C-alpha cells in the first residue's frame, strides 16, 4: 500500500522534496521567511500531503519523515546562509514526533549537524498536539525555547480549547487558521474572531500571522485590523527551492 511505498521513498531518499511558501509583511511586501512543506512523488503520481501525512501519522512513519523534513530544511537554510541569505524557515511538527522522548535532543542535533542558526528555525505545532499532555507540552516548549528556536501554534482557533487558554502557552507566534479568513461567503463572525486573536496576541506580546489570504479585500481588511503578516495564494503558492532565493530578495 501507500505507507509501504512512502517508507521506501524515505529509505531511498527518492521522490521526496520540500516546497516553500513565503510569509509576507503585507504593508511592505517584504518576505519574512518560508514554511517548508513536504511533497511526495509516488512513482509518477504527485500525492497530496493531506493524504500521506495522516497516513504517516497513523503508522508512526511521521517520526522519521518529520526528521527528514527538518534536516532537509536546515541543510538548505544553511546553504542559503553561505550565499548571504538569512532565510527564516518553519517546519510542521506532528504529535507523534513530540511524543518521542528524544524530540528536543533530535532538534538540537539537527541544528548542530547542519549549522543552521536556531533563531532562524520555527516549529509549527497544533493545538491538539499541545493539548495531548499539558504538563509535558509546557516543559517541552521550555526546553525548545532554550535551544533558541521559535515556536508557533499552527491552525490557531480550530481546536477545542478556548483562545484565552491557548494564548497562555509559551510560544512566539499564533498562525490564524485559514478557515477564519473573512470573505464574501465566510461567516460574518470571522472578522470579529480575527480581531480577538490579534488583541490576544498584542496583549501577550506575540506575533500573529494570517493563513490562507487569497484576495486583496482580505489583505486590506487584515491590515485595518492590525494583522500585518500573512501567508496565502494572493502572494504565492508553495514554490520549489530553486525559487526561494529570488523571492526572498525581491519580495512582493
Ligand atoms: O501544502 P499543503 O498541501 O502542503 O499541506 C497540507 C497539509 O499537510 C497541511 O496541514 C500541512 O501542515 C501538512 N504538511 C505538509 N508538510 C508537512 C510536514 O512536513 N510535516 C507535517 N507534520 N505536516 C505537513
Ligand atoms: O496546516 P498548514 O497551515 O501547515 O497548511 C499549509 C497548507 O495550506 C498547505 O497545503 C498550503 O498549500 C495551504 N495554503 C497556503 N495558502 C493557502 C491559501 O491561500 N488558500 C488555501 N486554500 N490554502 C492555502
Ligand atoms: Mn503549517
Ligand atoms: Na495552518
């Protein structure tokens, strides 16, 4: 099945790659960094991460795949640094990964081996990952902070916990889930929800970034609300690594 072929791709390091989506300062057009997203060519077929990531999470392969992603991104980032580009990179982290006793050690080792500066690496964790074992999550976040990496809560607002509760986690960034983007067909409450997340972030001194910005109307509204950073198709889809340096230097 698919899991077997994915494990095989990982073992042979063939068919796997990373795509990079820019995070943009919408007021200046400056590119703030990139989110690295895993891509898999299963023979001739491009498989969607929305299929193979959950499959890898189920079988536990995500532990090795997630390590591969982080290592690959850090290696690439270290090369850009050699070319004079300090490109901040974010990677997605699954619950199964942080449940490993040696997760923090693994991150430390990858930073050490690749020479990628910790302050340029951001880890995106979801609410549900953090809620699985609260005491453990809090101490893990503390250890990760000591390494010097940045921490973001991904898909913020989609879990079952209250916003106020989530904002207590010691993280640096809240990524507002794209389902909250205001728009013609979106629930009218979305604007109020985004406003409240921005207010929470301001009160706690956190950075906030809107995901899934697709239209100029959304951009203008977000800027009015005070949400300046964004990721979304309005600016760029995830791009191959060859396109990163140019995009980073040029901006929008
Ligand atoms: O680009 P997009 O189609 O790339 O991604 C779909 C979903 O897969 C998103 O929820 C994204 O967070 C997730 N995803 C993509 N790459 C990775 C990865 O390397 N690790 C994990 N855990 N999730 C990923
Ligand atoms: O769960 P996570 O936030 O990591 O998901 C990243 C996913 O979001 C990727 O699949 C990426 O392609 C997708 N994405 C990024 N920008 C947009 C956008 O503007 N609209 C939509 N529909 N998806 C987006
Ligand atoms: Mn993400
Ligand atoms: Na997200």
